[in-house]
């Protein structure tokens, strides 16, 4: 089976799929993630200093090697959403979605009529600059689009069922870091209070036919969700973390083999 090219294809895999998030601009890392066997990558524009041009270069790298790419936008704003989709992303993740109104705004900005109010232009990169079927572009874009939202605060937790049941929202995740702060256990991302909300979201996703993922730092944590059908995918340690941990361990092992006093 060839690798999926669109993020939506991942939703129909017969297994849980695995990805990571890249928070610094580097197309080569995108290629490495694919070479490592990962299913998808999230390119971050929320906690990143990447420019639009750098973001486009990472998307091009993802397309070249055949790894589906999702863009995490900094916030829900019409121009931000429209630019990302015109650029060629077919999956967007919005942070800190706290209400039905937030989620509806995302849907409206991201989908063409009649499902939304995205501005129409057939000559954007997403339609190969007008080289593809101009009439079919709008329907195909709506069909391929994957919208993901992060529920990260107490208000979002209160409104989570109403958000999850909305037509047009495909993936709902709990932002463990922000939620741990909101719940009074800052930094304790695996605290029972946080885990309870992760499980509640996953159960609601099963109820409404949606998808949910969760962050894991260690491979063995995946086993905790083996029998949790609502958790359909994982987000693993960032490339930055893997690089720092790997180099730190390597450096420490090298210095241990040096004679005393050399370092």
C-alpha cells in the first residue's frame, strides 16, 4: 500500500497513526521524519518563528516525500486560515478552542460555500495555480479538508461535547500542557485530572464519529491506549527534544570514556 498523501487518508488506516510536530523551520527534518517511518507531521506556526516562505518550503518537502502535513495556526483568523489553505495545506489545527462559536468560525473560514464562506480563487497553489479542474476545486477542497481543534482550558472542557458534535470538525485533542495549568496541576501532563479529560474526549469522539489523538513521550505509553478506540493517533516527542536528548546522551557517554581531568 502506498503512503497516503492527504491527511484525510490517515483517518481510514486500520491502525493508530503516529506523527510529531516541528517547531523550527527545517525542510530537511520533514524529510527525515518521513524516512523514519512516521505517518504525518504537524508544522507549527503557533510557537514557531517560521515565515510564510519557510512554512511553504516545509510543505513542499512533505509533498515531495509523501508525508501528510497539518499546519497548526497561531489563532483563528480568516486571513490566516485562508492563506494556509491557499498555500496547499489540507489539514489545519487550531489551538485554544473554547466554544462552539470558536469552532464555527474555523469552519466558516476554512470551507467554501455552501459549507462555509472561504474566499474563492481557482489560481492558488492548492489548485496548482489553476492547472487543475477549476470547477471541481471547491468541492474537492471541502471534501479533503481536515479540521482539528485543541481543547486546552476550563471553558473548552465545559463545552467539549457541543464542540465535538459539530459537523465540519474532524479531530479533537486535549492540549495537555495548557489544560494542566488550567486544572491547577501545572506541568503534570499525565495527572489523573488531565487524563480524565483525555479519556472523556475520546469517548465523545466515538459517540459522534470523530477522531482524537494524544501526546506521548515514551513508546510504552502507546500501550495505555491500545483498547481505547477514540484515540486514533499519537503525537510524539518533538524533533528538538529527540535531538537534545540524543546528543546529550551521546556527549555524556563520550566524556565517560575520557581520562579524568580532560573535561
